[in-house]
């Protein structure tokens, strides 16, 4: 007997208003019904606020029901989900720990517009759902599922080694996690920021050096970095960024943006510098990240709001004003809009 679920969601709109709505979905055999307790607010969410899709793409909560073919998730499990909604499990990317690039992947923003993290519940395919370690709280797990996963993947999948001199440009939602991860992984961490006020915090998080960027430029640097993770709120000016990187080094572009940037080809060629894109993380990488943060007691620094219209708008405003310290988290309410989400059996 097929099972249909109904739950409350928050959509974007052409005007940028937050619009409450109800989603009704029949569970496929491989899908899981998750009650969302916490959702992270990612900088990428600003790209979707003026669209009519359900907002949010990183969440954590509790399994409330499963499809008939689901084997590894059970009612009561604590789980998290991120950008990618479903993968095939069979293509070359899926069998080589790169399933976030699955040839047949379904992901937020291009599929399942009725499903998102700003909601009472979500229906997620079992292939891209992750069980949370017992020692990791959901309010910290949610912002790790995209922001944390993005920097973790760059630090552990693209040739960075313990002892490497690693630069983190932009100490915000991505950057403050990147500093903690890189330092704990044994890297020599160099923080770059346009805000002098972040010096002490960057050092406390694990940076060995702090350098102030003025209009994207740096007057002097003791030694260039082997790897530079660009975590700023806007794409880099590569003409100013390339001089920060050593020959045969890599610039890891982690900030999601729809802007195009000019690429100065000659200094890249002359110094053998690579530009490396990175999108979230594979299932295996996410599992390793969650175990790593639990083992080492690493947590994102968060600010919280209730998952209501006013709460979501306030969180977006804080993000837009550059006042987020450092990841926004929306806390789910079990009875939004005057009624509980209900489960309907057919």
C-alpha cells in the first residue's frame, strides 16, 4: 500500500518574500520521510530566495517513516542531508568516492522543487541520506551537511597533506570551518580576511598567521601558500589572488556564485598554478567528516532563529548584512501555521 505524506514548507518568491505552503508526496520504495529539527542557512540560499521552490538544502532531523525498499534506515534514526538528493550508485563517479558528481544525480535547485530543508519534513532518497553519530547534535550537524562538507572535501580529496601551508581566504560560514579542519588535520594554516576584527578569532580557531586583505590585495606575505581555499562571499579577483599562491600550488574555488570572472592565463601557466572547483562531498567523505568532528569536538559557530516566516527573513537579513557569525541555523517548530504536519495512508 503506497503511503502519502503531507507537510509544511517555506518557498521563495519573485519578490524575495518567504511564502508558507504545504507539500504532499507519495513515498517511493527507496525514500525516507524525515522530520526536520534544524536547517542550515547557506550563502547559496540567496540565489534561490527569488525563486518559487522550497528553500534550504542542508538539514538534520529524525526518520519518521521509510519506503518499502529502504533497508539501512529505521524510524527514530538521526540523519542529515545536503545538496545532492539522489545518485544512481553505479556510474564511475559513484563507485570511486565522487558520487556528488554522479552522471545521473538529482540535486537541489534542479530537481524536486517541492522538497527543501526549510520545512517541517523532507522526503529524501536513501542513497544520499547520512546517519549522524550519537555524539553530534543536530543543530551543529545541519550546517555541516553543505558548508562543512564543501571545505572538508577540498581539504581531504584534492591532494592537501599534513604540513602543507594552507591559506583560508574569507573567515565566514565556510572559512571558520576550514580553519578548524585544516589545523586539526595538521596543516600550517594562514588566514586571510578583509576584517581586522577577525584576527583573534582566526587564531583561536587554529590559524598560525593572519593577513589583512585590502580590496583583495596583500602588501606582503612571508611565504606563499601551497593551497588557497577561497571561502569569501564573492568570487576572487584572480589577478590579486594568484600572487598569494606558490608555484605548483592550487586555488580551490568554494564560493557558489553565478558571476563570471576573468582568468589571467599567463601567471597560471608560468607558475603551474591550478584552479580547482569543489562541490560539497561524497557520501563517504561526509561520513568521515562527521566522525572527525565528533572525535575532535569540532563544531561550527552558529546563530539560531525559529523556522518561521519572521525567523527566516531575519536570518537572511543577518546574512545579507554580513553579520552572520558564522552559520545560520533555523530551528524547526513541530506545529507550523497552526496545524501539525500529518501523515496520510492510502
